[in-house]
């Protein structure tokens, strides 16, 4: 069997894959896997103790496998030797019902059965803090309602533009028309 992820690594200079899934609180859980092991992971999945994450499991549950989806792979523009790949959570050869990506995949399929198409998006919201995290990094950001403040955006233009550039490089935003909703 040819590994699509191994081929991707070879073609793009990837050394490691971040096999990732989302827990019930929206946190990203992952394992960093060397390229040499990705073919096995693509076939069998990366093992996780489900109870160690927020997936509503106990230590009595068997190990969970995160099976990477080659259709979701993206190379990190800020660390090109790493590729991120979404995974489908499986336990004992069945989807983990409460895993958010599995729930989304089922909803996409149900919508498709009704002739509908699911579209999703992100809204990147963040605060820029001082290195010690004790306060907002922009000492002039004192407005009672600072959201959408044009002057504040321009004071932090370099950082905001860098984040936007990375998001566009990753294929996020209005410029990527047919990105799969489950990625």
C-alpha cells in the first residue's frame, strides 16, 4: 500500500507529522510522529489513552486510535518540516461517537443525503499580551470597547498581518472556495 502521507512528506520536505484530534472542549490533542512511521499510522492509527483527554472516557476504556486523514494534511508555513493532519478517532474498529470530528463527519453526510452542503469557518480571536502574560501588550489599548479599533489594529499591524498571511497560506479564509468542511 502506498502511503499518501509518506509521499507528501517526500515531496515537501516534511520530517514530522502532527496527528491531531479535537477534544470535547475544543482543545487540540496530538502526537508528533516522524515521517518514517507515518505509513503505519496512516493504516493503523496513532494510539492514545482516551481517558487522558477530554473525550468522556475512563481508564477502563481501551486505547483509542487517531487515524490520520490524508485529505486534511497541511504543511505549517512557520515550521515547514512539520505537517499537521486531522485524525478520525477510532476505538475497537468503530468511530468514537463523541469525537467532534466524527460528529461533524456524520452531520456532513446527513446534510448531503438531503442535498445540502455544510460550510464552516473560523474566526481567529486573540489578545496580544506582554511576555509575562500580565497585561495587554499595547499600552495605548485602553478603550472601553477596543474591538475593531482601527488605530489599535495598525499599532499591531506586523503581528496581525503575519497571522493573516499564515492563515491564507494554510487555505483558510474566503479565498479557498471548496475546502472540505471536516478539515
